[in-house]
C-alpha cells in the first residue's frame, strides 16, 4: 500500500529535492506524482531508481492522493492549497502563504511536532522559512534548559534560497567577471558574484526586510511568543547552505560547556565544536551540502551580556531548510496516525 503523494512544483530546486529525500528516507509511498505548470508537462524527473513524468497541476485529480508537498510559490499555494484540502488531501506547503495563519500549524518536527495534536483545521501545514528552521532547531533545547529572552541573528544565505535562477545568476556573473563581460543583475538587486547583499525580499516600513520579519514572527510562533528576536539577513555568493550567527541571552545561567552537552544530545543537531587552537573544528556551507543535520559550531560564552551565548549554525537550505523538513512533517503525520499508509 503506502501513501499516495503529489509533489507540486516538482521541476524546481526544492521540488526535485523533495522527490530525492522521499526516496532516500524510504518513505512508505504508494504512487508518487510530479506536478507543475502546463509548460513542464512531460519533463522527466528522478525518484529513487524510477523516472517520473511531470503532470499538469491544473488537470490533476487530487482526490487520488493522501498528501501533497507544495513548493510552487505563495500565489500558487493560495489558489490551490484550499482546493486540494477540500479534495481530501493534507497539504504541506513550503511557501510563506500560510505561515502566520492562526489556523495553520507552522511545524519544525524537532521543535513543535505536538502542535499537530490540536488538529489541522484547514488541511494545510506550513513549512517555515529556511533560516528560521535551522535557527529554532538549535535554539529549542537551549530554551528548554535556560529560557531564552532575546536573540540577535545575522544570516548568510546562499543563492539557492532564491531558486535555480539565483544559482544560475551566481554562476553567470562569476564567469562574466573572469572573461570581462558586463554584469547584469536580474535575480538579485545587485551583483552577487564576489559580493554580499544585505537585502533578502522587499523592504518594509520599519526598514527591515520581509525575510527579517519572517524570522522574527515565525520564531515566536514556533518556539515562544515571549522571545525577542532581531535579524539582519544577507545573501552571499554561495550555491547551497545557509549560515546563522546567533547571539542569545538567557533568563538563567548557562555555560558554553553545558550548552555543548545539551546540543550534542539534541535531535537534528550535529555538534562540531572543538576549541583546540592547533586544530579548531567548525562547519562551513560546503560541508553541509547533502546532509540532513543542522550543524552547530563555535559555541562561546558572550561576556558582554548576562547569561549570553553565541552559536554558528549551518544547514543545507534545500534539505533541512525546505524539502527535508516537509518530508519529516509527513513522517510525523504517519507516526501520529493522522494519515495512514
């Protein structure tokens, strides 16, 4: 048997990764359907050792599937997720369309899987923002231990966070610089090759970008509404892998040594933190690519504030930051008996 699953937006970077991870994790799927817009119909996509042909979202019968992994953007999700839910399937949506809807659970399985116990009123579950996911995975066990009061984060986000167009632009601009061709930004507001852009998404009235706002409100919804969070989000010339420098203030005392012990034993986290001066250990985006874990390194006490710690958090944004988290939500639904194979 197994669950019948559809992946909407299957030809995109995250959609392809969803298919890969479903196969890698041996998810008990019956039929798996790859869906996208009409122009992608017939496109061949890999699913384990099988090849799927992309079907048309507009004409697909969603009453034939149990779960839909949606990664086709906010506008598509707003139009289609309610229709799909009405047809009887549960939608796990990767866009920002439903994240702050009070009737839609916003889930990171290692952090707040119990939020699904209250039910899925609209038949939709939201996948958080990529940087939010890796941040709350690292914050959750420390919050449980010492009660976080405030977090200041700076993110270093790869071009794949802007989709395949972002990665293509980094490649084209890098090549153009070496052959002395002109640079023409399209996916990003400024040159991304050999540069850092402190703007992701649009600017809001208070001077923050929407990406920074997302991190703030999503962390509160997922982890604790009392936590104060301030974010600065930047795009960096990396293909895959997001980094977060987090400076955390706690209500109660916690040492770096204690934090390392807690993080080492926490789900979803790989602690890589050795302070040996001759051979220090830390993680960069390159090491995170293709991995399931959220990596934490450079755990330090911050002497400038009372009960302060600093962390360096790295994750493959196409995996844990998007596709993997969605598949893990599906696994939770299965384990809780909310859906049955």
